[in-house]
């Protein structure tokens, strides 16, 4: 049948806009969970490398005839490599496809792990750790991108819970695994432990993962943004590390932080003017993503600082060895992994808001339990505390990650993941640096100078504390945990801003019209709850500051 001709009663013909890119095909649940398992396996090796090497520092000192200050660069080098490469992960995923980038980074990470175990002096060890960090920094964000692109919003919570298992288990089991490997073999095996997992993940990923490449519009990489973001993030991470060691007023910390923040400010100004930025900061225009980032930054700052202090307390105040410490921290990872199997399903069914709220509340309560630890705290008490913290982590972290992507279009996921991982890395380093500084100051306040321990946390880490004054040093840790609890509580009101996935019909309609689906504004009830929680959280934070300073 002929179409009617254009005439007086029809408007002039307008150019027809190009149809939006077709949505990726829906995958079966079997493939989704298989792919999530493969990615979790590769991520476990990368995350394990962040903690398993810590216990090898004394052995590395002996092997390379170096001071502890020099050997600390083995840890710092990995962290710098990790943070440097995360900002560019989104661009590479879009340009070359997530599967290709994921497999290449697994190959590089596995080879670098082998080289770390073959190092012949400290300089070669540091160089190989940088390479390992550059590869390992890509594994987690690219893996998260694969998951988020494959799964519809209503199934992302359960899949992220699978991916979150190594995030919870690896930091908790790292010291245990490292201590056992050193006792049975030697320091080289704390690097070679990554080889089986890396090779297995590589083989499974090659045969099981799809290409994951979206239609690409040819454009060059944002070189200016790259040379602003990469050194900027690296300098901030390095500066925070130096602040926790030498103090916030040290030249190392001030110069690195000042230069890093200057580069990041210049980077933000540059990126906002670019049509095709390296990191698309316009994702913060999405209310769900912004709310998730706020919750994640606050939780990471409080969580990782306390995670850093707990093993220090066990070893230096209570005199436990590395293996005992690792076994007492293991329930935290196990409880988190178990909680994720529940929290992922609940967040998919009811939305992440109240699931994450319960997780943060449990994390605050468990951190308050830490304010009462003493040199005589028994193992069962530690198991209770670490299990409670693990439960809170399992309900708070991965459901919150999944909530960040409920309305983002497919094309924005890779860049958004890079933004989220970069901010989490900075906030966790910031939390460690702040709490390390606070515990040093509080130990100094509690330990009189006549005992020769007024040097604070750094002296605690290097000295066997006489039993007579361990209680005084323990009070410095208790004061610091009050502050950590107060910081964690600030995330409670932010959980009310999290969104749940839109109905599938509304989402598909937005995609067919070439626009991004948007959530309606928060209802009056939610805004009221947010306001009440905000006032309560700020009051609680002020009270914990007073408690940490012994004002009350």
C-alpha cells in the first residue's frame, strides 16, 4: 500500500535520528552465574596480592639485606601500580572489548606474579610489583563491567554477591595463607600462590566468556586526561601512604598530596569540557550512581581503616603470631561471603536501600564492639566481633555496588566502573591514613614518655610492648575505633538515596526512544527519613569524636 505523499496538511520531513544501539542479548542464568564465577576466580588472585605479601616483610628484609623502610616499597609499588591503571580501564574495555582486556590483564598479572617470585634483589622485586599492580588493577573493574553489562538490573545483586566473595575472603585469608606458605616453603611462594588461580581463570575465561564488545565510535584516547589522572591518583595514594607512616605534616605527604590534588582538580576541569572524556564524570548526573558512590566512599573509609588496625592490635598488643591473627580474622570473610548469598537475593527482590541500611547498621554496631577490646580479649570475643563485621560487610558492600548501575545505559558502565573503583581506592587509603594517624596520637596521649613509647603507633608496630603498659596502649586503639564507628554511621542517611531497578517495561521504552531511564524524585516519606537519619548520624559522629578524645 502506498504511503501518503507529503502535502499541505503534513509537516515538512525532518531528518530521522539514528536508531539507538541495540541492547545486548539477554543471557541465560546458567551463563550469567558461570561467568560471574570465572571473574570471581581471577579477582581473588588480584585482591589476595594486596594482603598476602604483608606477612613476608621480615623475610624480604633478610633475603634482600634491606631495612624495613626500603622493603615497604614492595607493598607501596603494588598499590601505586594498581591505582595508576584503574582510570584507563573504562576506555580500554570500550575500545578492545571486556573479554580481550580481561584475558590480557590475567596473562600479565600471572607472569608478573611469577617474576616477583624470581626477583634477585630489592630493585627487581619493586619493578615486578609495579607490573603486577598495573595488571591487577585492571582485573576487578573490567570484571565488574562484564557482570554489569551482561545482567539485567533486577539480577545484578545476586551476581555481584558472587563477585564479592573474593573481595571479602581474600583480605581476611591473606595473612593466614601468607603465614602458612612462609612457614612451609619460603617468601617466594606468597607470589607464586597466584599462579594456579591465574592460569585456571585464564583458561576458563577464554572458553566461557563472550567478547563483550559494544559498537565503537572511532576516536583517540583523551591523552591530556590520561596524563592528568594517572599521576594525580598515584600521587594521592602515595601521599596518603606516606601520611600514615611519617605524619600529615611531613614533606613526603604534603608534596605528594598537594601535587596529586592539583592534577586531579585540573583533570576534572578538563574532562567536563570534553565530548569524549577518559572518565565520564557526567555519570554523577545519575541519582542512583551518585548515592551509591557516597555510601561506598564513607563505608570504605571507615571499614578499611579498622581492617588495618585489628591485626596490628592482635599482634602487637596481644602478642599473637601471624597464623593466629589470620585465623581470627577469617570469620570476617566467611561471614561476609555467607551474608552475600542472602543480601544479593534480597536486594534484587526489594531494592538495595534497606538491605544496605541494615548492613551499615550492623557494621556500626560491630565497630562499637571494638571499642571495648583489651589485651585480655579472648578468641571467642574476636570471632564474635569479626563475624558481626563480616555480616555487615556482606549486606552493605556488594548490594550498594549493584545499586550504582540500575539506570545507567550499557555504554556508560565501563567508565562508571572506573570512576567507582578509583574513588574506592582513594577513600580506603584515606581511611587507613587517618585512623593510623589517630591511633598514633591517642597512644601517645595514653602512654607517658617515661616508658619510651611516646612515639605512638609506629613505635607500637616496631616494639614489643611491656605487659605493664599494654592496657594503656590498648586504650589508644579503643579511642580510634570510636571514630571509625562514627564515620561509618554517616553512611546511614545516604542509604535512603539508593534506587531500585525500574520496571522492565519502562526501561525498555526509554531504550527504544534513545534516552536514559530516570527515576522519579524521592517521595516525602523517604525524604523525611533521610533528614531524621542525617541529624542523628551527625550527632552520633560528634559524640564519637568526643569519646575518642576522652571528652566524656
